[in-house]
């Protein structure tokens, strides 16, 4: 009987040593906190291997029990320390990974946008006039019949209403067919002298083709002061066409009719492609029509209570797409509105 007791304590010591070796290997191998926790549960958990081992202690002779308990406690302490050490290591690694920035990694390319050619042209036109002392103002795209027609000397039944036909809304309002209503709105609020340009979107119920769109852009200009003459209009527009298209550009005025100006003219510039000798772009005429202008009709002044005996003014208006097409050699107006980036990327 006396021989068997040391055998039991010896076997327990061997079991503990083996358990310690295996546990250390598993702790070493654990790569995540979760794996490490599984090792802890396996050895130190409530039903873990160490707990099972401790259940065998009462089977030992009384005098060997303290020794067995010490061995088990030592193992518990050692494994606890090893687990904590490894846990800290894994946590540090995880934090480092989260913080690490690899400067050799290729970056995320941000697509660079550019200004739409219509916006760019509209800004360029406005800027030239602003440098001449004009102020840029905007007005509503939904207008009343009064501002779009009547106040501009186009009374109901006037044949010019046909030319400026537009979209009519159910509430009696309409989409403005020109930026000229802005002139009236400004003149109602401000006293002369004034110089304004009104860039913006306008609408006409035209069938869409290479040179027509139901929506396009205009820049409208107005100057009101004492002693303003047709020469001021001509001087202002000649500065504009040279700034816009080049110093060698020539300009000509053709008599025309607009209801809101008198006299009125259409203005051509010498062809920017052929210089006037004739080509396909200018239909072999040597000239390109670019804008309409004239002296403000006294009836328009009457509508805003300016005394036409005291104040004179000139007004002009141009289509932005038309200017952009000439300037950039674009042959189809629809390209502006199709949102094809292959087209837009060129600007
Ligand atoms: Zn030409």
C-alpha cells in the first residue's frame, strides 16, 4: 500500500508538467484574442482540465495533498501570467494594424470635374461686361405674362408674341422666353443710371435639332443713363466681340425689328473660321450673326415710370450656346445637354 501512494503523486506531477507544456504551445499558437480565450477556458475554466485534476487530489494520501495543491496552484498562476502576456501582445498588434498607414499603397483617384462649357461661356460673357461697369443680376425662370410680354412692349395680340412663344403653365404663368423680364424687374426697383447684365435660362417650344433646343441660355444687357446714344451701344459691343473672339474681329449692324427696342439691329461678326472670305460655318457669307440689340423703346420706360425725355438706354441679348458653339467649334447644340463626359471633358 505504501508503494502506491508515491506513484499517484508522481503521475499527478507528470500530468501537470504535460498540461503546462501543451498549454504553453497553444498560448504561443493563438493568433486572436478569441483563440486565446478558448485556451483559457480549456485549462482554467470551471470544468477545465485543471479543475478536473483538482478533483483527483482527495484520492491522494493526506500527506501528499498539500504538495498536489501547490503544484496545481503553481500551474494555474503560470498559465494565468502566460495568458495575460499573450493577451496584451495581441491587443497591441491589433491596435498597430488599425493605425498603420501604408504610404506605398496607391491612393483613391478623385475624378476632377470641370466647368460646363455653357456655364463657362456665360461667365466669360458676363465678366467682360462687368469689367465695363455692368452688374450681373438674375431673375425668375417662371414669369408672368406681364413681365415676359406686356411690359416689354409686346401687348396681347401683338404679332411678336408668336416669335417669343413659350411654355404656359396651368396657373397662368409661363416659362420666360427671354431674359429681358429681368430688365423690367430691375428698373421697377432701381432708379437710373444703371448698367446690368442678366445671364440665365430661357425656354421656347422649338423642336430639338442641331441648332435648336427648347431650353437654352441668354445674357441680356441694359444700360440706362442721360445722353446715352447708339454710339455707346456700338462701342460697348465692339469691346465685347474683341474680348470674346479676338482683336481682329470686325462687326456690322443690320437693321432689324424687336418690340422692346427702337431702333433695333442684329449684329454680325466677321467669321472667326475664315476671317470673312467664306466657309461652311458662315454659309459662305463671311459673317456670323451673334446678337440682337437696340435703343430701349420709350414704351418700356413708360411701363417702369422712367421719363423717356430724361433717360435713354440701350439693350442687347445673345444666346450663350450660339456664342459657345462659335468659340469652340461645336456643331450640334444637343451636345451641351447630353451629359456625355467624353464631350464635357474637353473643356
Ligand atoms: Zn466663314
